């Protein structure tokens, strides 16, 4: 049996990979570039109805990195699609594109109360540019996909759901 992966890597290769990783990390060049972050987390036994957070963005020329992590589920009788997406001050990101994830079911359950009820830990993540400095209300929403019927969507059942927000220099 031949081992693969880090267990067989030579010390020189490991040192090279570490050096490459360190070179990719960009140290802030001034105090104004120090990354700023915030996390909001909720532990719920039932569905999260509202997960939003207010963030103070320090600079107008920076980007916001957002991450939702939590349980997502979709059920339906026939084909359906739901999308989970972020809003910034009530609007979807347009710089460069919306931050979203979808779940699509091609063949639904015979009935909504069937035993097919899989909750999966999922994440929705992206960068949004073009947001001015100041207070920014950030939220995760559930909506429908275009051209597909709505299903029975669930967010955050029986687990921790969190939004993580970071301000990053461009």
C-alpha cells in the first residue's frame, strides 16, 4: 500500500508549500487596512425566521465578504426550486453579482409530509463591492427561482446558523 498526501511529502516540498501560503497572505500596509469582521450566530430548534446583522463599514472603497452557514432544506410535491440570497440595505448585491445559492428538486415527494426530509448544512458566500461606508444592514433571505414553482423551504433547523461579515481592502 502506497501512502499519498502530506504523509509522503518531502520536507523541502512542505517548506515550499508553507512559503507559498505565506506569500499569498497579504499583511495590512497601514492601520486603515486592518480587516474588520463580525459574526452573528443563532441556535434554533426550529426554523430561523430572521437572520440579519448590522455592520459598520469603515471605507467606501472596500468589499464586504459575507458567509451564511447553516441547515437548508427543500420539500415539494413536484419539481421546485428555492434560492437563498444576501441583501445589503434591502437590495441584492450588484457588484459584481448577487450572492446566492439554490436548491432544486426535480422530483418532489408524493406529499409534503413524506419521510423525505433531508436537512443539509450548507453555505452561501461571496464578495460585494460598491457599498458606501457607514451602517449596512445585511440579511439572508429565501426566495423562488425564476420559472420554477415554490417549494417548502427551511433554514436553520436544529443547528447553529451564522452570518460572518468581513470588510476587505480591494
